[in-house]
C-alpha cells in the first residue's frame, strides 16, 4: 500500500485507478482494495464518480508541511513584499453564528483562561490550563513553573480585559504595552517575553527584527516612519472588511507579517483579531485548539510563500472549536433522551 499512497501523494491534482495501474504491476482488484484501505486509514481521499473518479492526498497541506521540514538554512531567502498587506478573501466558509451573542460573566472568565493559556503556550509558556485557571481565578502561581511564565499569562489576561473594555483597533498600542510589560521586575527583564518601557506599545523605527526558524526578513526602514504608516494601513484595511471573521483573519496574518513592534507581534495579533469579532457580537477566538506546530508552519507559509491556505484552514478550525467552548448547544443539538431527562419532573 505504501507505494500506491506515494503515487497518489505525488499527484496534487489527483490520479485515477487506471493511471495507478499503469504505474504498478498489480491487478485492478488489488489496486481497488489497497485504495479502500488507504482511504479507511485516512491517508487519501476520492473525488468524483465512475470514470471521472480520482484519488488525492487526504491532507492538502502536506506539501507545505514537507516544505518546512527542510531547515531554514536550506530554504530560499524571503524578502518583504508590501503587496501582501493587501486584503484578499481567504476563508472558504460561511459562519452560521448568530450575531449579538451574549457571553455571560462565567463564560467570559473561562474565555480569559482559555485565551491566556493558549496564547502563552504558543509563545513557549509552560502553564497548563489548570495552572492558568488557578493563577487567574485564585492568584496562585505554579511553584514548579518559572516566574516569567506566570506574568506572561497575567499580561494576556490584562491585555484582553483592556481590549474588551476598549473595543477599537486603535487599542493595539496599549494592548501591545500590556502584553510585553516587564512590571519593572529584574526577574522579567532577562526574559524574551517582555520589552523595555521604551519599546512597549511603540511602533519600531530603529529596531531590526529577526524571526527564528524562517528565512523571512521583515521591513526595516529607519528614520522613515514606514512601519507606523503601514500599521495604520493594516488597521484601516481591517476596519473596512465587512465580514468580521475575514477581518479577524486579516489581522491575524498581516500584523505578524509587518512585525510593527520590536517583539510580541504574534501575541498582539491574536488579541487584536478579536476586535472585529466582538464588535459584530460574535464569540472571540481563544486559540485553545490550535496546534503549536501548525501555527508555526501556517505563519512561515505566509512569510516565505505568501500562502494563506494553511493559516486559513487552521484558523477556521480553531474558531469553530472556540465557538463550541463558549456557546451552549441549542435544544435541537441535544439528543432526545437528554431532553426528556432535563424536562422530566424529579
């Protein structure tokens, strides 16, 4: 089966059973059986019927994953392209989420825990969901975890609380400041999570940014005001996008691409992409179900290839799961036995 699957994976536009038969010294019944086995294993998928049926890779993002399995030192240099800041619809999905959704206090606290935990983990933080909940709800720091990791979580909490009360894209500077605040503590000043006061909430002018694991080089044009100008352009573009989820995704990808701050750009984008969602009365996104590896690859694919497909797929899946965590199921989604149990007198 391995050889057959390899042939399918090497055919991005799909390949028929007849074409596979020409490449393998196997009978058609054997090929059909192995195709079924590969589909059952989730390795390949089929499209079309009859003579038009072709087989494809079940993971359309596999070529991108493989590209970034190659070390950065072996990949081509990727320069900054201003045209990638332009908006183009990226999400092939309609969101059946009622607007003006009310998130009650209990669910908002749960969201803060989810967001602070998930976003911190994506930065390399070590606090688990339980650690984060204990810290946010009870002020208990995990004794076995570094102090900077606790403040990374608390900074996320404070930043999102501020954002919730100041629902504007212009809040980006204060949000960045809160996310990168070192609180004047010497223990935090040597941590990569935090910045000096001079760099907190300030668009970079003389700070050149280097990003780990990528060949992408963000723009660096000192003494020109270029970064601030482009950040203003990104924010105004996001505000003009009618679809709030598309607007959220645009901020999620373009803020990190521009790298407007000395550090903390991805953290800031994850917070700020919630502005268009919440302004539209839609649930925010916590990134609780976002694989760290997929997140890294999705960002690298946009940085180096200008490709948003991977990021769009992972963002859409993560937003769906965030909505499931925040929104209670409707009565139509509850199995009849459970409804009867809820409605039956005790």
